C-alpha cells in the first residue's frame, strides 16, 4: 500500500477527500488519528505541524499532501479511473474551483464556527461570532438555492470536486443552520446523499455521530 490517508471519520474536510478517493476508485490505507492519544497526536504534528485533517501520504513518490482540495487535485492528476473531478477545460476548471472555494469558505468554515462553539466551556462562548457565521451560511444558502435549481450537480451534468466539497458542508451545515425555505439546497443535499461515494462516507461515519455536538 503506497497511499495513506490520515483522517478522522467525523472530520468534514476528510469527507471531502474520501468522497473523491471513492469516486476515483483509488486504493489507499485509511489511517485514523486520535488526537486524544498523545503518541498519535505527536506523530501527526511532526508530519504536519498545522495539525489539521486530512493529509495524504504517497510513499511511492515520497510526498506528503495536505488540504482536501490539493489532495483531490493530486489524485485526479495521478489516477485516471472514475470521473474527472477537475474539468479539462481551463475556464470550467476555474469556475469549478470558485465553487469549491465557495462551499469551503462560506458554508464549511462558518459551519465549523457554529458547531465548535457548542463545545466551548460555559462562559467562553462567542455569540457574536456565531451569529455572524450563521448569517454567512444563510446568505450562501440563498445563493446556492438559486444556482442549483436547474442543475443536476453544482457544475451541471458532471460531478466534480465542488460537489465533493458541497456534500460535507451541507450535511453538517444543516445541523448548524437548518435549510428552512431553501428547498433546492435541501433537494441537492438529498441528491448528493444518494451518490454511492457520499453514502459510503456517511455510513462509515455513523458510529461516531453520537460525538457530534447538538
């Protein structure tokens, strides 16, 4: 086994990378890291001092690839099985990357702000920051709701890295800020959940859902 993915099943950004790996049919070794274990924490920190998931280790090429989008770009270039997740056309590739960034920065990151605030000790919550995050998510929902109405996937007919980003962002986003009247967003998430790669990631994470803060 030459590819190893350092991850945790509950990590939303790990979901993004896992979806892509399953889509491409890439053979890899999943390496679950428990930060509560001092030895695992220290080993991961030595490899990637930023201490964020996911990280892909390609032992054959002696490469360490962090960050979900970069991991997906790497495997899409290296492995030719499954769908192409980065469009070949430069213009469409740029448009896709914009949507990938949109889901990461304007749904995914503020969602994490809302969820992680629930884990803070009493007296250390950030209600103002949480409200700002929720407003950003709501704005993003409105924009997605308008864009997805006439599309199969976020780029149209092709499933891309942007959809890999959308699945965990919206899955967890719904826990932070319910979709409410944004029915197209809700329908898009349900459509994503029917995708075999996404369904597999959710199924593998289910035993850990009890640890997600409500």
